[in-house]
C-alpha cells in the first residue's frame, strides 16, 4: 500500500522550482504574461513520443488558454541536455522547464516510473500530470495519469477553463468533499 500524498483540489499548490533553458529559475504555478492562472503540464520527457505530440498540440491551443487567462508551463525531470535535444522536435512558444526532482514529483503526487532500459532514459520520470493553479495559488483542476496514453483533451480543457473562469458561471473548485 502506497503512503504517498496526492494533492487534492482546493489545496495550496506547493512552491516548486524548475529551470528554463536560458538558465532562469521558474516557480511552478506562478503565471507570467499578466495572466492570473497557470496550467502546469508535467510530462515524461524527451524519450516519450506521445509527450512530443501532446506538447506540439498544446501549442495550437495556447491562444485559447491565454484568452481564458491561463498561462502555460510544461516541465519534466529531464536534464538540460535532454531538453535541448527534445526542443529540436518541439515547435512551441510556451516555457519548457527541466530538472523536476523525484522529491518534487512526490510533492505533486504524480506517478513515477522506472526507465525500461538505458535507451529509454537515464532517470526515474514523472508520468503525465496537469495542475491548474488559480489566482489564489490553489489547485483548481488536477489530472494525473499513470501512463502516457491518458491525458486531457486540449480542446475540451481550454473550453472548460474558459467556462470556469467566466464570472457569470460562479463555478467553484470541484471534488473537495472529503470522505
């Protein structure tokens, strides 16, 4: 039985740092560009072709996220060299961060996998996770998967976030009932 703690909807998002390719530190969950929310996409890393496809698809929804007031950040446990190599396969304009540690992965409550071989990657890695942090620093939307095949559909996600953010809808954080 696992004793790891999963973040719950409504929880304060932990203050975690990662590094951008230019060497600057970024705080996960802290939006940039004058936006008030941030969607943090945790991805497996360069070795994952599904991640490459998903991140490239995410780029086509960037404007829809911005229109909803939601900044985008993607992060993995890859090294700088791995992210540099992966960037050659990516056509994205949102920030990509690297260096997510296993301890940080545990704080986020994402599933962590062992590499199947040295050809896959050289470190344990996070399985996909999505954390949408609101203007109060709380987790408004959370989605974690234990494999690369299950991720939120980006059109539905961007439309849903726009609907949630519309003040006329008075839509609270869902899934907060403890049992």
